[in-house]
C-alpha cells in the first residue's frame, strides 16, 4: 500500500530554496488581462517568434529558505505551475479580485490537500469577493479530502511569511484601490511588486525607496485609464530609485524588443524569468 503521508512529505520538501539567496522570484506571468497573443489578433507581436512575447496573466512565485508562496492565481495558474514544475505553495497573497488575478484559485487544491488547508492573505474587499466567487471552498460545501480548504487572513498592515515581512502598498487602479506589496528580509527591502496600478502615490514611493527590485505595471507606451504607461512607470521608478526596475502586466502593444529603448537597470520582465535576491 502506498504511504500517502510519506509521498506528501516528499512533495512538500522538494522545492525549498537551497541556495544562498534570501528570496527567489519566478515570473509566472507578465501579461495583461487578455494575455499575449490575444485571441483573434493578427498584429506582429501576437505572431512574434520571440517566446518572451508570449505572456500569461500576471503572477509571481516567491521561494525562500522557510516557505514558498504565490502572488495571485489567474486563469493561467495551472499552466504556469506545470511549466515551472512548482511542488510547494505554503500560502497565497492576493493583490485584488479582478478575474485575471483570481480565477485559478481552485487549482490550489493540490497544495491545500497536502497541507490540510491553504492560508489566503488579502484585503477585506478582495477577501469578500473571493468568498463570494468561491463560496463552495470558503463555506466548506465540499467536505471530501483533497478539496481546497482556504484559511482566510485579512491584510490591514505588515505580516510575516517565514522570514519575509510583507507590507501592503495601497495604490489606485483606475477608480479602484488595490494592493501592491513590499517584500523585505532582515530589514532589507528586496522586492516591491505593483502589478496593477494607474499611479504610485508619493507616500508609497517613499516607503519603497531604494528597493532592490521594483516590479511595476507598464501596460504600453500610450496612456491608459487603469494602468501605467511606459513613461509613467519610468517616472515612478525615478521617485523610487530602485537598483533595478522590471515592467510587468504587458500588452501586445509593448514587444520585448522595446527593452532596447530602456536604460541598463530597467527591463521588461517575461514569463519564466527568475531573479535571486
């Protein structure tokens, strides 16, 4: 008879960070809500031969010596996890409840089943939407083993996952307010992640000033009502003064080759990109 407890232990222990980095980041997706290529689009970017121009919905996976967690679970979440061979997720952190950031939520069941539950961190508004959309999980409507069992945690200030302190960064996303996050370890600001925003308030820029890596929404060169343009993202980076800036939430109007127009410490993230901090 197969020892399921031993199998679960092997599964959970197979993907802890074992190198000298404090925090490893994998870009699961760097695309906008419709992804790239877009359905039914014949533009040059949607037919690009550069694999970096193929973008799934925006999400990141963070691995540390103590635990591993994901920020957002979009509609492509299962595909992303299989592509990156992710074997461990100890928690999920949500930026907001737009469909391109939550609709892969049920695919956490595999990780939840080994843990016996899945810690979920989100603002009150986002948690309310998650509980409404995924009522079957939050209300325990399916009692069978192996199904997703979320453990909700409301985010209203900094919290810790393992040795990582995570600080919510409220930013405007059109008329909505969503969360970005600052990830720090041992008092050092390692990563600021603002995947969806139409502005970066001065108090947020000051809070994350000098961060090692600044990941910022840069949808396209032209302005947009709910996302930053390239120029606006660069202006935000000038105020934050990070060591490195990476764009995400990219549309088919911003091909990877556009990176040649940027300074050496600024780049366009792409699906599968990994950085060690």
